[in-house]
C-alpha cells in the first residue's frame, strides 16, 4: 500500500515537472510587493520524523482565507498529516486579502511554533499567482460567511467574483495534477464558477463540500439508534449545500441493516431529522454568533482524506459537476454519492429514487439552476462545450491519464 503511494507520488512529480513554474521559483522569489507578502521557509533544514526515508515528494497545498475561523482549525490538522498522510511533506500556501495579512502573520508564527515535521515551507501572500504557483491541492475556504437571517445564496453577490478570479489564477499557475475543494459559500455554485474559469483542468477536479451535512446526518442517526458513528453508513446528501439540500437515508445502513427499518419512525425522519440537518448551519450561527468552524474543518479533513487515500466501500457525498444522471442538468455542481478509490471519485449510479426523494432533489436542482443563472456573467460561454468534452474524455479514457496520480 505504502509503495503504491510512493509510485503515485513519483508519477505526480513527473507530471508536474512539465509545468512551467517550478517550486524553486516560489521559494526563492524575494521580489515581494510592498503590502507585506512574505514567504517563510519553515526552517533551514528538513526535519524528518523517523528516518524520513519513506517520505513522498513534497506537495504544495493552498488554503485561502487562511487567517479566518475555519483555517485556524484546519491548518494544524493538514500540517500534522491528518489529511494527506504522515509520510507526505508539504509546503503550505496561505492566501488572504491584504487587510488580513498581519493577522495571517500571526497564524504563520503559530504554525512555525508547532514545529510540524512535515511542513517544509510556508508561502503567505495576498497575490493569487504567487499563492497558487505549483499547488496540487487548493482548499478554497476564503469567502464571507453569512450572518443570522441570511441564506447562503445571499452571499453570491459578495463571494462569486472571488472564485472567478481564483479559477483564472489556478488556470495559469497551479500544478498539472491540481485538485480543488470549495468550502466558501455558496460552495456548489462557487465551484462551478471556479471550474468554468480554469479551462486547463477537467471540471471533475473541482469539488464542493457537503461532507459537513453528511457528518451531521450520520451523527443524528447514530444518536437516535444508540449506535456508534462508524456503524452508520451510506447516508447521502443530495443537491445544494443550502436549506434545500436533501439528507437521504433511504439507502443508509445501521450495523448493516436498513437504517429506516432500525429507526422505524418516518415522522422523525421527515419532520425532525431532515429539517434539522438543513438548518443546522443557521442553528450554529444563532448559538455561536459565528458560523461553524471546527466542524467545517473536520469535514474538509474527512473528505480530502477519503478522496486522497480512498474510502474503501464507504459512500461519500460531494458536490461535483453533474453528468446528467438522476435528472440533474449537466454542469450544475450537485452533491451526489460517490466512491473514492484514491485520488479520484466514481459516481454511484442507478440508485432507485422514491417519489418523496425525487421531489426533494428537484427543489435543490431548481435552486442551483437559479444560482447558476444569477452568475452567468462569470461563466465563459464555451464552458458548456467543455463540460461535454470532459465527459467524453472520461468515457474514452483521455481524461483518465490526467486524473490519475
Ligand atoms: P471567516 O470570516 O472567519 O474567514 C474567512 C477568511 O477569508 C477571512 O480571513 C477573509 O479575510 C478571507 N478572505 C475573504 N476573501 C478572500 C479572498 N478573495 N482570498 C483569500 N481570502 C479571503 O469565515 P469562515 O468561518 O472561515 O468561513 C469561510 C467560508 O466558509 C464562508 O463563506 C462560510 O460560509 C463557508 N462555510 C462553508 C461550509 C460548508 O460546509 N461548505 C461550512 C462552514 C463555513
Ligand atoms: C454550515 O453549514 O455550517 C456553513 O455552511 C455555514 C452556514 O452559513 O451555515
């Protein structure tokens, strides 16, 4: 298993060597702008955990909104190897807006003071092209959170443009094997905008987060059934990361049995569980005065770990470009169940959909169409054609080579 990861790591290095911007340039570039960009090699020498002999080639990982709430919980976990592995050295690329750079400097100090063995360097900047240079994994967290009384789609006007600009920059400077995970809300449509502005990459590489909703559903089921959380599986979150999302337990299992049979309470499922998961974000905001952060960071780690290393036969929900299945318009970023074999995902197809489920899924589809229509000005016209090509490539295998790692 470990040697397979090493072969993948070497392959990734080989693919990225053909990329025009090299790591050396990022780390040795001292021409910073006057508003305080800084690049900090975490230490002069590499510090190895154990012998270090088994370590993979260094990977560049970007996190936007790095001085924000979610990042504060997320960064130490990435740096500690919880997401990409304890044998995966990384250079952290931390992006922020100019006015948050001094706060970011404090975050960098703390990361240094943690002395994480895997961290080979830290790039901290407000310059997208410096920040995304050579990155293989981009976690797009930076965006405004909603406040009490708002829906997540109300954030489109302030956040959508961020993802168009980031898509363009990733397109120019990111590594060939880039994977993008969008967290900033409204996450599904932001992922669509980002992918549409990064035509160099197969849109399948852009995912949006619904893992937090999956975790919330899983917890509620375990609590209700009085079982352990890992004993609940095959929970699905369909659609938008919004109050129209559909947490579906039709196919879920508790200790291998049908969750619905074990719970045996349709009223609770429809009138308590579903609305509670749909409204959980708002409930946290009301109680905390700020949106979820530790649980969001945990969900990022959970999803990316499963995606990167493989999740065996567990199902994961994630927003990905629809391929037209389940009656969802092609090219909407719609959350569906996938299997993660390691480094990519496979949609779980042909699940039977009951009438109630179909009507719930349709509500979320309609909302995503509305969101897409509201940001048409940020989606290049040729994107529809690109979606088609990506799908064709995936079928013929032309996309497989690029997606493998
Ligand atoms: P926060 O306000 O604490 O931090 C956001 C950070 O992003 C700030 O430091 C801000 O300066 C920075 N930022 C803003 N624009 C940026 C840009 N263009 N480039 C780089 N950085 C930028 O917010 P938070 O609590 O960390 O939440 C971040 C986002 O994640 C919000 O949109 C929130 O709604 C969303 N969120 C999504 C989920 C999910 O499940 N998908 C869960 C929780 C939160
Ligand atoms: C959540 O689900 O907790 C986040 O999307 C934050 C929010 O706005 O609800």
